[in-house]
């Protein structure tokens, strides 16, 4: 594969320097822990909406989605079609709820209903999920970019991780949001460049791509079968899966909930959700169209080296077909997608460690004087910045570990459902039922997470010898449920079991 020219490298370097500088500028506005977490609550909805787009489109989806439509069809696009429904539920039932709950944590209200275990459980596993996500994103983008600019993967992982830690550390959520805005613009610009060049190079342009995608063997524009079958990737299975995942983002993930507090009003917070959801639809469609265009291009006029995997087709196209300088813009877009995901994970996880761990279990303030309040605020800000570094280093370590154990990438996506399992169910249980107490909710989470584990085991290939009997025993589950249905089943079980058994324990333990 060709590598980047000096001009392309210059474009990438300018982009990285500009983003880092923007984050440093934002640091001058961050003087308190509240500003670090919520930017003082003054940001307009359109800014936060663009930030949500940047968080939605990770570097993995930027490369993988074109790869999916290149090698398959548009069935994964149905995932994006569920976003408006998730956004509707979020803006009606969750955005105003979180804005009025009196806490910057997405999980404090769970303690009031089910006890301190629910709050700590949800916060802990959300943090673990994001550490793994940071590592996965850093590894994935470094793996793709290393071949483009001829830089060792380990150096890219460390360099990119340090840059993101730096501006997130100094500027807090405001640096995260504004850099995400810039990164979203770069991302969209890079995508449009790819589309234009494909239209120019494929005979017949747009209609040539559409016609070429309708192969005699399969329709590569298909959204999947309309059968009500949830054991395979049908239209309905992907739609339901997408609804639950996107609802989990909007209602149970600190990275999204925290942005609601940064908005200057409830209306702006709602607008940000709608902007992020509705804008992601055409963005996702463009990514899948790029993959389809690449399929037609390399089936007709392009020359794709034999053995090139689907995920490497777009990087190959960037380096072999794009003009000098423009290729650098696309490399910057890939990096932008990674950075806008990592910075959000760092800031939100540091916030959870402050609100749900440090302030809940280790700090008790009784001195109400102004001096004491100032000292407490300074201590909180210092803690947030220290934790940002610690979390960033942990994410980098996970990414470096994936270099030696590349199968960890697949394993991570399987266990990520376990790490976040039960949280959405708890949130829905608290929001839509009268359930209280630890017994019903706790048993619901146990049943829900057990179901996730069973589905993950059923889908494992080449498991260790000691796990083979478990995998064989759970394999029949796949005759009825696609592995992606794990979050759907688990969430419903948490709600049903929790609501049914909550009357057995009406007490709420903890503060």
C-alpha cells in the first residue's frame, strides 16, 4: 500500500496541532470542577449536537462501515434508522429528567431507588466499558493509520493518546465539545471528498454505482430480510438492536447524559439530541454509500491488491487514488473520529469517579464557609485532572496489549455487553415503574447479566478447553436469537424481574 507524502503528513500535523491548541485555549475557561464537567451550562444546542455526532462516528465505524457495505449489503445501516425513535424517547422522558435530577452523574438517582449498590455498579461498569473503548479505538485507528504514514503502531497509540489526554486534561468538557465540533466538520469533509472522487471515477457516476451494486448474486443495497426472525441479521432484528443500543447511549451512558448539563437550557439539550440523531442518518448513509462505491470501483476500473480485507479497502483507496494533500485530509478525518470518541470517554469516566466514588464514599464536607468551598472545588478539579491522566494511561495500556493479542479486539466487543449489562434495564426500571429496593432490582440485574453471558458463550468460536462444555450447552440459543439481541433480552429481563419482585423489599439502602 502506498504511504503518505510529506504534504499529507504536513496536513495531518497541522490538524493535530490545531486541535491540541484549541483544547489548550479552552483551558482558560475551566476554573472549577463544575466547569470541567458541564462547561458552566451555557453551550448552545447546535454545538453539543455536533459534538454528539463526533462521539457517534468513531474511527472504527469510519473505516468499518464502508467495509461492511463493500463486502456485504446495507443491513447494518438499519441500526442508524432506529436513532429517531431512540431520540424521541430520550427527549421526552430522559433529557428533562436528568436536567432536573440535581446530579451531574447519570446514576445517582439509581441509589435513591435501589440503594448504593446500583449507583456504584452502573458507574463502575460504565468506567470499565470506556477504558476498554479507549483502548479499542486507539488500537484500531493506529492499526489503520500506521500503514498509511509508515509509523510504528505503538508510537501512534502513545502519541495520539497523549494528545487527547492533554487537551481533555486542560479544557474539560468544553475542550471535548469544541474539539468534537471541529473533528465532526473534518470528518464530514473527508467523507464528501471520497464520495466526489468515487462519482468522478466510476463510469456513470451515481447511477453507475447504484446499477453496479445490483449484482446478479445479491442486491448490495438490501436492508435485509423483512422476516420476523431474530436469529439472523434481518431488518427487524437490526432495528430492535439499534433501538436498545441507541437508547442506552442517550439514557444510560455518562458521555451523553453529561452533555445535557452543558446545554444552556432543556430545549437546547433536546435540540442537541435531535441534531445528533438526525444528522447521523445521512452521515451513516454516506459511509455505506462509500463502501458500495468502492465495490463498484474495484469491480470495474480500480486495481485492488489480492487479499485486501474489507476494512483496508478505504485506506487503500485513500492512499492510491486521492490527490496529494487530500489524502492527508482523509487521514486527519480518521484521526478526528478516534479523538472525538476518546476525549468523551476520558471526561465522562473522570466525572463518574468524582461524583459516584470520591464524593460519595470518601469525602464528607461539613464546613460551609466560602474558603472551605473554594478548597473543595480546587480539590475536585485536581482530582478530575489526575483521573483523566490515569484513565488515559489505562486506555493506552489496553491498546498496547491489543498489539500482541489482536483477537482481543473481537473479544472486547463481546464482553462490552457484559460490562454494561443491566444498566439500561435499571434506568428504565427507575424511570417507568414504581419499583424500589435492592432485592428485585438486584435479582433483575443478575438474571439480565446471566442472559448476556449465556448468549456470549453461545457465540464464542474456538473457546478455551475449559469453556467448551459451557459453549456447547448454550449453543442452541443461537437458533432463536442473534448475538446482538443480548442487550435486548437482558434489558427486558431486568425490567420484568425487577418490577415483579420489587414489592419484596421496599427499603432503599444507602444515602
